[in-house]
């Protein structure tokens, strides 16, 4: 996405392209699915709209607010997922779950180097908060209607997200890319969004139908972990002692979640 931006496409246009292009790639598959009921489309639309809003708020937060605070606020999602799941799908909340949530969010805050000087929040930081809330609502909806076709949910998430990102482009006034820059960027953006992001989204939405929403987000903390470790390995960005502690906290949370879930099922 940063490479596409460097080709002369402004950041919000990149977000818009990375939503519309996967939706375009999925369109032939969606049209080939027979006998889709109106009820299925309605449920998929609700879930797709909520998750799409979460993704767009997240992308906007990364652009107009602090990256650190946006990521940490987004990864408060397990808290919202746990609360919403309790009321919507009657999931029980035990001590092990709260320990996992606390460990995961603490590790995320350490890796992102959130400190006392970065705790001041402004209105733009609400984007990170809203991204987590809407993602949690969407994931609980997917879990609640777990018979809904996950292909429809994924397609509509990209489609609605694309329209919301385009609306943000018009509202904020990001410069329109030149025709030359657009034509050079589209092939790379299409291959990346269709071969990397789309399969990931399909996998996540499929898993959401079988696994508790809070657990999905806890395991998604690997995003922060991989970002920190890859920047250390490939970009020679040094990690502080507190960041390494955060890495260990995230890894420990993953192991703890795996063991407690296995014990709960046995």
C-alpha cells in the first residue's frame, strides 16, 4: 500500500482502491452463487457494513491520527467483542478470558511504545476507538448469523468499505491521482489486494463463524508482533526492552489462549 502511494496515489485513494479492487475480483464468484435468499443478503449486508466501517475508520485513523494510538485503540476490540457477545450470543465471561484480554492489550501497548506522553487524546483518535467498536459489532454479527455465506460478507465488506473510503476522499479532499499514476498503480494494487488481503479476509470471516469474536482478535495481535519483528529483521529498527517485553506478552497470551481453549473443550 505504501508502494502504491509512492507512485503518486494519495493515501485515501489507496484505501479506496484496496477495497474496490477485491470486490471487483470477487464479483464473478458472487454472481455464480445460486439461490441466495433475501434474508442471507440482509444479514451479510449488516455484517459487511459494520466490518467495512471498522476497516475504514482504522485506515483513516492511521492517516489523520497517531499510528500508535490508533493501533492500540483498535486492539481494545476484545473488550467490546466480549461485551457485545455476552448480550447478543450469550457467551460466558470467565477469569481466563479477562486475563487473556489484559495480556494481549498490554503487549500491544508495549510493542507500539505507548507512553505517558502519548496518552493525550484528541477527536481524531476517536477513529481508532470507533474502528474497534465497529469491528467488534461486525464480528459478533458474523458469529450470530453463522449460516450466512461468508463469501457474501467478504464481498459486501469490501464494497461498503470502498464506498465509505470514497466518501472520505470527497469529504477530506484528497487530490485525484493522474491518469498515468492510476494506470501504473492499478495492476500492483489489484494483485496485492486480490492475492494477499482478499484471501486473508476470506479466512478471517470463515473462522469468525466458528470461533468466538474475542478470540479471533486476540490471535490477530500477531499483526502487531509481525510488524515489530519484521521491522527489526529487515529494516534494522531497534526494539527497546519494553517492546521486547510486549512481544513476549503477546506470545504468552497466544499460548495461554491456546491452552485454556483446549482445556475448555476437553
